[in-house]
C-alpha cells in the first residue's frame, strides 16, 4: 500500500455535541414555555446526552440493533430492556428523536421503521450525517487492512454487527412524502435533519441558521446546571422489527416494545478481547507498534518495581508474620486482641509520646478488659467476602461454638438417621476427598453416606471411594458399570439409604461441620417437617468462602422464578420415594424438578437461616457461571412447564430479567373488570400525568378510573376533575388514607379487582396491569405490588421489609442477588401501587383506619399473610413514583401511626429478610463485638 494513508485522510466533521445540541435547541423552540414534563423517546440514544440536556423532562432511551435470527431469516431489530415485551400505545411520546438510528435498520424495513416512529409520537425528528460517513469508511479500511495483514480469506469480523449504511437523504424525503407526512428538512453543514409531524408544522415558516452547535450546547449545559445523571437508565425500550423471508420482502410488522435484557456473556467478551489482542500483536496500524512497545516497557518497569518491593527481606518477613498471626490468632478471637496489644502500645508511643503511653499504661482498669474482647477490624476495611469469613468464624467455626455444638448434639432427644446421597463421576480426587471429609467431620454423628460411583473412568477416583468405604462403616458404596446420569445414580443411592431423611451432596462440594446438627435441632422442634433447606455459599479453588446467599423463608413465587432452595436440602425419605425419586430427562435441574414435586405434596417446609453448604467454584460448574450449563436452564424450564401442567394452571414459562431465572406468565381468566382507585388533592398536573399514562400505555383495556378527591381547591384541579374521564368520589374530610381507601373499595360494585394507585405515579411498562393481574387472580394471593422507580431510574420500591433500619417498615431496593428483578413473595408491598380483590379486602376488614397516614398497607399485608394468603411482588409492573409529591414526604406522618403499628406487630420477624443481616444496615451481616 503506497501513497497517503487513506485512514488519515478522513476526519470526523460532526459529533454528539452538534447532534444533541441541535435537538435541544429545536425542543426549546417548539416547546418554549412547557409547564409539564415533556415525554421524549431518544432512539439510538445509548446513555443519551438528552438526559442531561433536558433534566426536567422525561427522556426514555432506546438502542436499536439489527439481528438475523431463525431458520426463516426473520430480521429482529431491537434493544434490551427490563420491561415486558408489549407494544407502546399510539402517540405515547410528545417527541421521538432519532440520532443516526436509520443506519442500523435493514434498508427494506426503513419505511416501516419510520411509520412506527410516527405511530408512537406526536412529533419526531431525524438527525443524519452524509451518506459517505467517515467513520464507516474508516472502519471498512481497518477491517480490510487487518484481513490483508492476517492473510485470511474471510472477514474475521463476519459475526460482528455492521450497519447496513446511512440512508440517502433523498430516500428519507421519498419515504416521508410517500406517507403524506408533514416534514421540514433543515440542512446544517454536514448534518441533515428532518422534523416531522406536529413539530414540522410549527417550523414550516421558521428559519434555523447553521452555527457552531458544539459551543451552543456547551452554553446550554452550563446554563441548565445539569450534571450527568447517575445510576441506571430509567428503563430501556425496544424496536421489534419482523419481516418475512428476506427474498420475498414481505413486511409483517414494526413495533416499539419492551423486551427482557439479553444476558451479558463473559465468554463472548473474553473471545472478543482475545481477538483484539491478537490483531494488535499481528496487525499494527500507523504508530500502534511504537505505542505498544512504550506500554510494554512501562509495564515491565512497574513489574520490576513491584518485584523489588515484594522480594525484599523485610516485606517477606512482614507477610510471613501476618500469615502466622492470621493462623494463630485470626480476627474475631480474643487471642488477636492480646497479640495486638503491644503493637497498639508502640503506635501510641510513636504518635503521642512515651510519656502518654506510660500514663495510659498505669490505668490498667481501662485497657486490660479490652484484652478479653474479640478483635474486630474496622468493617469499612473489609470486603464482602472478608466480612463473611469473619462472620463464619464468629458464629459457626470458632472453637467455643464448636464445643457448644458438640454439647448440643449430645443432648438431642430425637436422633434420626440422615442418609447423605452422593453420586460420583470422575471428580478431581482432592475435591471428592474434601466432600467425603466434610461428612465425616459432622458434629452430629447420626448419618450414613451413600456413595454411587456412576461409571467413573479414573482409577484414582475408584480407589479413593474404596478406601473411604473401608475406613468408615457408615460409608456405603455401590459401583455402576457405566455412566447413567446424575438422576439415575441418585436414585440408586436413594435405594441404598436406610435413613429416615435423605440429604443431597454433590461430589465436589462440602458441608459445614454443623450442617446435620442444625437440621436435627430443627426436627426436634418440629417433628412433622418433610422438607428442610438452608443457606449456602461457594468455595473457590483457593479455599476462600465467597458469595454467601442468605435466603428468604419459604417463598413459593420465588421458587417458580428460580431454584433458590438448591443446597443443603433434606427430605423425608418416604416422601421422595412416594414421588418416584429423581426423574431422568431433567439432568442439570433434577433437584429443581424434585423440589417442585415435593412442595406440591407437602406444605411442611422449613428454612435454616445459616449457610450449611458450600458449592465448589470449579471450571465448568454452575457455581462458577451459569453460562457453563445452558442445558440446565432448559431442563429447569421443562420442570416448570411440567409443574404448571400437573397443577392444572394455564401459563407460559419465559426467560426472566436475570440470567438463569424464569418468568411464569399465568393466563388471565375471563377478562375481568378492574377499578383503579386514585386518591388526590389539587396538583392537577400530577393526576393528569398519572391518568394519561394509564390511558395511553396500558395494554389491558377493561379498567375504570375512580378518583377520590380529598378537598381540592385549586381552579386547575377542579377544572380537570369536572371533565375527568372516569368517576370522582368526594371526600371533604381530614386526610385519612385508610378511611379513603376503605370508602373507595366499598364503591367499586361488582368489580373483580381493585388497584390502589397514588396520583404521583406514572406508568412505564405497558403490561403493568396484566403483570399484576396474573398473580392477583390466584385465590391464595391477597395483594400484588409493583416495581416503583425514582425519576433517576433507581428503585424506590421492590418490596417492603418489616423492622428494617429502626423503622416499622421500609421500602427496599433489592440489589441483593438481583431479587428486585425477580417475582417473589414479600411481607408487604406499597399501596402506592397495590392490586387486591374486593372480597379479600372486605374479608380482612380493609385498612386499619387508626393508621391514618402510614403503615396501613403494611398492616393490611401482614394481616393477610396471618390468614394464610400470599403477598407477591412483580418487577414486570414498572412505574415512576414521585413519593410525597402531593403532601410532602412524611409531612403528615405523626408518631401515632408508628406507635399503633409497633404495638400490634412487636416481635414480628420478617421471614423474607435473613436474621443474619444487621437490622440497621440492609443486607449487611451483623457481626458480634
């Protein structure tokens, strides 16, 4: 290749600043005096500068990508979302903006794509660069050069998405003109911009001169004082573009929709990085080689400096001393306090002087008692795993606790035999040895270990099994001549078992030494239990305990979303045998299938809130990554589908919002009527936004609106209520939320559902009502709650925890194990958006009217669960909630509500929040001092 480098001959004549600055200027021209929040959809916006340029408006972000899927070569152009896969209503947005979006849509589908923009918007605009966009040409040259230097005949980036190319401006003009759409084209240097719909009519006679838009946008940002938004986007949307076979060109539909997020793939990322690293090594471009050499030299220098420090005698001695100290006197022991005392004394002398040290040393009554306290490091210095390791040593593995547990084991009156079932097939011998050793180390000695060698080919594994059976009479071994699979091997072990109960252990995992003791202690208190499960953690290849999962008590809805119970599970043997044991065809999720069947056969279920089981994070295991076992996910899906069929419950099983989880969609029966009850007072803009979002975005259409007005006086509010598209109930008395809701429910007639909804909410997910009714229609469910978000996109409500943080109850954002994105049971959900059935509401006596402002919803849910009902949270009903917009956050909340609630529910332990957690700090372990 000779002559000037074509890569260097291209520049980038326009950027994000120009495109989004122009959009902001247009919005200010079109809506200069907007009093309410403008609703904008930014297509291909990614992080969207509009979110900071329009801080007071609602900006929804979408990102389109064309994919080719399926045998019939159907095109899907879509983005990932955390909402349901249902279309938006017509004219949902005041404005739709598309910045370089059409280039991502296959050319035959562009007319339908533009029609979809028109369908969901009152106005829209397209910002586009010239046809020969420099970045596209530059990328093609890079790829061509890489192919040439790598001497490959095919495109190594063939699997990577390439845009079909920028549309010709004339093509956009033809599409808009052929559809009879009012539009204005505004040339602006290298930018081409089309404004269509209502906005075009406003601009038809206006001139919009070109200018230095980058500087203009800088001034706009500075003038608005808008900082870059933090946290997650509010939500994501999707374009679903479907066509017939490519060769036929038959267009079926183009719809804007919510879609579940696509799980990220660490393996794909690793492959991509490896490919890029290989290209950098073998195909340097321009000055890349010199820069790589500079970086390599800097890295070598840094490594040499690090090695110099770590190889120093003093550093090595210090590290050995630290390891010895951790071994002899770990954190959480009194020995550590004694050994640290001289170091603390030396620190005082060095920093404050030896005279100060002497004066402190004389006051022995102050420092001697500290020698007998357990040494706890500052918690902020500990990582989550370090804190968990410390918690384990304080609560389970300390010598004092172990001695106490042995005494407890000796005093047990009921001492059932527990058969531990372990199917074995070619594990690493050291892992199998650790698994067997963890059973032999049990404090409770009433066990037998049933090992089944499922056709192992490794001689060292077979020898280890034989040696184990020889040295301990409680270990029973059976060897199969071929590999039958984990389910059949487990059934062989089940046939061998003589214990009243059976527990399951994988051949490379471990039990804590108190695992069986905790099970038998629970059985001594509740002899009739048929199924017991515990918390769990993982152990990595270095032996470090990580990722503890402190599970909720029995949660049937969470079980339908994910096999959260897993290990350690102990069943009454006769129950498992009566169900036929484990079933073939579900390998990878055979335990999920079993627990679904067992929990249909018995409700005598209990949870031990302590990690008794450690999964080993070995390469290829589900403990290391769910990506390694996609077949297990499919087997779990079949297990759920089979459970729905057995129970006679029509429904579908889909992928959930989180990798490895499911969404069970129950069929809604008979299209029932829902009355949506909205309390309000003044603030017409809030109520109007709430109602408009219901009417324009809800996919479920058989609902009625009932507003209960608590003495509105503002003229704008009275005017809106006079023409309200629903019923208005007057409540001109002193504010009492519970009384108002009781009165409204009494007035819903024969409606099958009532939905309590705050006026400061706004619907996001179109299927919000469907998602709540799927669960609310079930007889065992009393209340269903939604996922409520702040305007920043951060969760405001993903269920309620009772007694958290010094409050009677508290809305919680469940980042913990991503439970906020999973259907599950809760103690309570917020009446800011709560679905219930009128007959259940009336049967429970409605809301407690003495709870005038706060806790009425929580009290209602707790009374419902007390009567045997379930409370369900679904993340598929998504709304904004501007809490306290009408009356101020807590502005009317006096102490009377707290006192009454605490008097009624004092001593209540939230079953869905682990007692191992600190009640003052959500999801952090409580450490003893």
